[in-house]
């Protein structure tokens, strides 16, 4: 069988992900493998039709495709995202139709599920038969049991392809938004006071709904927000994965383009940040992905802490739950407060007008009140993953993270900070070994004792 490997790391053969691919090739040598480093070579692929055609021809003559990528901000690298866009822009979908697909990622398990959901959705949209995923921690290949798990994934995938077994489809095709949005002029203005509002968009002339949403939002204020179009920002290229930023947050592109200065001078100081984009291939555009990837020069430091954030999305947002989950996970982990998502899936322009103007008021109110929404599992679990890895395996090379986390109390482990409860737990566990006491605790006391401190707080405050 022939397997085409579409590699999504900017580091090419030196990437961690490729070592997992190489191990599969080593252990299953009886097949033909063709590897293309699409993320690393995306600029060439964009400009050189022959380079793009070579990849498509390989896919066309293959039995299956393996999407192999590291995690970059909860999804794939912007280079791989751009390649996926090119498939549609150049009408090459038919080369993928009917082929089997699987995805292989490496990461620290920070939102690997959103990345695989994205790749599965894309594969199914291309008419492919998605046969599974493997998502190891980046160092798992060192461990015998994890090498065995990797080979299990590869064996299952190859057997499924060879036997032409049927597979289920998980994601329904995205339906286009039928509503043409024509915004009305706002009748009343929201006073933002001294709050700095930044609207970040990538809208182009043909995206009338998105342009209208931005226009309505900005017109809802007595003072116009700062509007930045990502297409106007000088961005020389995607994140290189070089981790030069790990020591002191100095990006390898410093002095070579305008992104770092733009991010430091416009994004970080904002009190309110609004992301305004259109759904493209089950995510926002590759330009937005480039923005998120390049923001990694601030590594895992929560520079969005305390900001009010909202999203204006043109497209079927309710059908693209991995997108909203990825955006929520990113901003919650960053410590931002997500006020709302507004999309143009509404029944009509008047309803969308109301939602957008209402959003403007809610953002300013939350900023004035310094109200930060409580984290859900998305942010809480994300922070725990960062805490553990910044304290442990990633302390070097991410020295700047460790310094920040230590200074701001983000390395607080419960076994170190909750000393009182540790002693209580030990004492009660010992007592519970005595059967009459155990029966009394679990049968009569535990419900009331659990709620006692909460009742006291209600009465006291």
C-alpha cells in the first residue's frame, strides 16, 4: 500500500512528530511511504504550482493519508492550516475523496482533542474515511508501553486500509449561513470611558457579513475602538518552533517583521479584545492561526489575564464546536473573561444588530466592574497542565515561564499549600478504619459536614 504523510511541523525532519512517523515506517516496512513537509515548505507550496501538484498527485495515487503534526495553540500549525485551505482554493478535493485518513500528533496533551477533531472534520469534509488517531505526549516514544501503543495504532490503521473496512462519520457537513447581514446605524452609543478596545479581524472586501458585524460593533460606541486587520500586519512567517523565546520571550523574528511590536503595543495593553473572523475549514482563517502561533513568543505566560474577550464570527459557529472549544480553552487558560460569541446564524439583521450592540454594552460593563468569569474545566485543566510541565520537564528551556509562574504563585501544588486538609484527611482516614465510626461518618455526618463551611460563609458574608 502507499501512504502519503502530510507533515505539519515547521521543523521538518527534526521535529518530534517525525520521529514517531519514522518509527512506524521502521516497524512496518512493507509499504510505500511518501512524506511531504507541508508546514515547513508552505511558502514554496503557495507560490510553486508544481510543488503543490506533486503533493496532490501523491495523495491521488495513495491508499491512505496520515496527517502528522505537533500541536500549535490547540490546533495544527498555521502552515498546515494554509495547506488545507489551498486544497479547496485550487479545487483539489477530489484527490482526497475515498482515501483513508488518520491523524498523529505530539504535544503535552494541551487541547490535543480539539486538534484531532479539526483534522477529522477536515478529512470527512474532503470525503475521506477517517480511521483513527494517536495522540502521545511528546516524550512517550522513550517508553516501551507507549511504543507498543503507537504500533497498535499503526497496525490498526494499516489493517483497516488494507481490508477496506467501513468507518463511521462523526461530523456532519457544515451548512452555509443563508442570511445576508445589513447592519442598521446604532441609535445610542456605549461610552467605553478609559477602556482600550481592540477589534482584531482579517475581513476582506468580499466578506460583507463580517465587515458589517465589525461596522455595527464599532458604531455602538461613542468613541470608535481600535480596529486592526491582520492582513495589514507585517508578518514574515509562521512560528518556527525554535523556542528561542523560552529564555526571555525574545522571538527569532525580532527586528525582521512587525508582529512582536504590534502584539506588545496593541494586543497586550487592551482592556477589551474582540476577535472578528469568518469560519474557514472548520476554524478561522490561516491568517488568524498565524496570529495565535506567533503570539507564542510570550510562551505560556498568561498575557490575556484580566481582559474582557468576545468573538464576532461569520459562519456556522454552532456546527463548529471544536472551534469554539479551542477559543474558549485558549482564553480561559490565559485568564481572560469570555463575555460571549455572536455569529451571523441569526434569523435576521435586526436580531444580529441587537446582539452586537448588546455585546458592546456587556463588555464595557464587565470591564468597569472588573468582573472575570469563573474558569470552567477548559481553563482550569489547561492551567494545571502548564503548571506541572513548567515546574517539571519544561522548566528548561522555558525559563521565562518558570520565573513568571514562581513569582505569581502559579506553581501552587495542593500537596504543598493545603497542609491543613492533608492533616484532616490523614486523621479522618485513620478514624474511618474503625467500623462504628466509619458507619456514623458515612451514614449520618458526611452530608451535613460537607456543607457546614459553605453555610458559615453565607451567614458571615
